[in-house]
C-alpha cells in the first residue's frame, strides 16, 4: 500500500471539503444563515484541525488509564527523560499535557498526550476530557498494572468505541514478573464473559517504565558486604519498538484515516444540522412538487405522458432540495436516488393499472364516463403525491449521508483505505466499526 499516496489524496479531499463549506465560491449555506453558521462552528473547526494535522504530519499518541498505573512514567521512559511529574500519590497528573518527540527512525513526528487518571476526575468532565483527547489521538496506549479491574475493563471498551487503534500496555512488570501477554489476554477474555476479547495478544505489551529501586548487597574490595539501593533501568524497549513498527508500517495511513474519520463525522454533523434548520423550507418544497405532480398525473389523459410528467416533477424536486441544502452532492451523482425514483414509477404504473381495472369494473356495474375518469384520476394523483413525498424523504436522507460520498469525499476515501489494508495491521481492526455510514 502506498502510504504517501493516500496521505496526499486525503489532504486534497479535506481541502475540497473545507472549501465547500468555507471557500470564496461558497456552495453551502447560500444565502448565509447566521443560525446555521453558529451551530456548525465547532464542526468547521474540527475539519480545519483534521487538515492541520495532515499538513503538519504529527502523530498523536495518548496515554490513558486509571490513577497511578504509570501513564506519566511510561511517556517519560519513552522520551528517555523525566519531563512529566510522576509519583506514588493518586492524581499527580490533573490535566492533559502534550509533549513533542522526534523518534530517531520514524517518518513522522510524535506528540504524546498525558492524561489524568480516568477514575480521578468526576463523571461528566471525565467523559468530555476522554472524548476530546481520544478524538485527537492516532494511537491510544491504555496502561494497566496488576489485575485488570472491572472499571478498567469498562474504560477500555469505551475507548475502543472511539475507533482508534490501541495498545494495551501492562506496566510495572518488575512487580509482576510472572505475567505475560497470554495471561493478560486470558484475563481480558474472562472479564468480557462471552464477548469477543477487546484486543489481540499482539496488541499487548509488557514493560516497566519506572521499576522500584531494589536493595542489592555489594561486596567491597575489603570483603565487606554492604547494602545499597539500586534503581534498575526501565524496560521500555518492547513498547518503543512496537510504536516505531506501527509508525513505519502504517503511521501515515493511520494519520490519514483518523483525519478522514474526524472530518467525516464533522461533515455528517453539518449535513444533519443543515437539514434540521431548513426542515420547514424543505417540507414546503416537497408539497409544492407533490401538487405539481398530482396535477400533471390527474389531468393528463395519456398514460405515458403523465408518467413522464411525474419523472420531471421528481427530478425538479431533487434538484430544488439539493440546492436548498447546498451539500456537496448533486442529483446526477446518486444512483440510489434513481433506484428510488424507479421504484416510485413502478408504483405509479401499478396505480394506473389498478385504477384502469377499477374503471373497467365500474363500467361493468353501470358507472360510466366522467365519474369513471375522475375516480381513476384521483387515485393516480393520490399515489403520485405519496410517491413524491417518499422521494422527497429519500432525497433528504441521501443528501445527508451522501454529502460525504462524492468521488473524493471523506467516506469514499475511508472505504478505499479499508479495502487496501492487509489483515495484520492495526488499521484493519478498525474496519469492522465502519459499516453504519453506508447508504442502502
Ligand atoms: N514498580 C514500578 N513502579 C512504577 C513503574 N512505573 C511507574 N511506577 C510508579 O507508579 C507510581 C505512579 O506513576 P505515575 O507515572 O505518576 O502514574 P500516573 O498513571 O501518571 O498517575 P496519575 O497521574 O496520578 O494518574 C509512581 O510512584 C511510579 O514511580 C514501574 O514500572 N514499576
Ligand atoms: Mg500522571
């Protein structure tokens, strides 16, 4: 897989997306609606951040875990310097903090984000902090030490929902020399009961970031034995290697993917808010076109012409809705919509056949002429109106989801990346979470 190629295409895709919403030739929100602009401010900012991350080529690694598991110590050990405060008291780290690191053999720069213990800060602000840091992260280190508790397990599964690749780091291995990847994997399996294990054994790393000083007996030249306190060096190589391996193998793809997922989520928010704010205008449009179509169908005595009139009204409705929302998709790019139109046409023709049958029946029992014509016309008009209403709804749904599915759109790029990755990568593990944004 050509990582650089995806990164540069992601950049283009994000630039195009951003300029759709903010560029000089603005396509969306014209004429400007201040309420809408205010509501999407955060989402537009999120798009800008996603693009900024790609431009700067910075890979974010966030350390999460409960208090005192050694989050700060792990980052210090990776940096090879004690930059962050660490200590035996719970809650040494109170706020997230970032530190830049340029690893010797990696192709990208790294920014570590240290966080307070997940059990340290209170409910709502904890969720907000965790979500905001996790959304920034390209890789999460979830740090445990000793037996994994139920709270830890829950925090871990919550973090995995943020669709970020994650390494489970077992710290303080000096205190638990008997533990290994397999034992931790079995613990997770037992905690998850019947559910699939949260991580693979290959995503578990055992380290000792700041081993406890130990007393050693030293024999002097005079033969006297004295007790000395010695601090063993950190055992961090396994984690360093794993991170560098991930960075070199799939760092750029992870960067691209995370930026795209972030941008796609922002775009879906913008689409949803646009639809919400313009709902009344859209309803008016739909009913206006439903009336046109009903008239065209009901008043037209020639079957094929009324069907054509119906198609034209539906197409005009889709165009009108697309331009009302101004989202980055136009009607000619949407095969799904065409399918809906065909189904709708099918029901219209069925309606015609039925009403024809009905009129024949009426002739049979003595009703003739005008009544017969009017009743079949009304039936057809009713079906046509309902059809337009359905098409209008389908178009709204499609325009909302479809805003990310243009040829270089964020969803299209995500799909492309997922279809190209090999099954032994961290990216591949995220693939399973990526089905619900598809358009049916
Ligand atoms: N034995 C042992 N102790 C460690 C190891 N790593 C960290 N510690 C100790 O664990 C304690 C907590 O370390 P911190 O790095 O402050 O942990 P933290 O998760 O950042 O803690 P908070 O910021 O309070 O949430 C400190 O006393 C460290 O010296 C290790 O590998 N072995
Ligand atoms: Mg800390």
